[in-house]
C-alpha cells in the first residue's frame, strides 16, 4: 500500500513539474491578439485582420520603419510620441508581455 501511494505521489509531482516546464511563453502574436490590438490594427502579413483597418495602420512592416525597441515600448505605454502623437490606448499587460510584443512587431519586415 505504501509503495502504491509513493508511486502515485511521484506521478502527480512529475506531471506537475512536466506541465510547468513545458508551458510555453506567449509569442508576440499571442500578446497582440490577447491584448486585442487587432481591434484597431491589422497585420496582413500574419493573416491578422482588423475591424477598423481603414482607420488605423497595418503593422505588417513596422520593423522597416526604423523605430527603436525602447521607443516603441514607451509609445505603447503612452510615455513617448511617434509622429507627434501618443498611442491612443495604453498597453495594459505586464512589462514582459510588452517586451515580447515590441520585439515581435519589429521583426515584421518586407
């Protein structure tokens, strides 16, 4: 009986650690979609459509614009301006998510 309980305990602990270790970090695309950035912005190169595509820029080639990562992060936090404008909506996620998002957006090039 003790042996069976030990095996069960080991199995439960192994399952917990295996699921914890293999949990994937969200990608920039995940952060973009989960943050509902596609409410305004499309990323046609990634097959992401926007409900307001005519009003806001497609970000498919944002990486070609020469924006520094730190500047993009500040812009999305409404701490810096681009083209003399603040971003209309402040990013609501965690800093780690914002970093992943900014890195991903800057990889989007022709």
